[in-house]
C-alpha cells in the first residue's frame, strides 16, 4: 500500500475554497454553460478579471496586478544601479562599441 505524504495547510485550504466560491458565484452560476469550451472561456475571462481589475480587501483594495507591480517597482527603486563603464563593456563584449570609439576620438582631439 502506497501512502501519500500530504501536509495539511489550513490557511492555504481556506484561500483555495474562497477562490472557488468567488469563481462560482461571480461567473459560473451567472452563465448558462453548454459545453467545456464555453466553461473554459468563462473561467479564463473571470480569472483575468480577478487578477487585473477586481480589487481585493486583503490587498488594501488593490488588484493583484497593481500589488505585484507596486512591489516590483519598490524593489527596483531600492536597488543601487550598477553602471557599466565603456571600457568594461568593451572588455565584456571583446570589442569597443560606437560610444567607446566616440569617447576615444574626443580624448585624442583634446590631447
């Protein structure tokens, strides 16, 4: 006999049940679904709405999309830029680029 290893997560289970309840109440029960293709279309459209347009109370009345991009923008803003100098870029790629040549010409003309 093979016994499946399963760790019960009450909070995760609650979130999944709430998602299914919302899906059924806001999309499935409101449509007369005739076949699997229509069910797939209805569910797909609702999932897109749920993630991009529907505000969530647990996300301070923002959409998951807004929350995702807001967090990403804050992380990117907190990162310090890592500039690549022209000489370093030339070493990375094995040849000088057009900007490197332009800077070299300017230095030659000044000197």
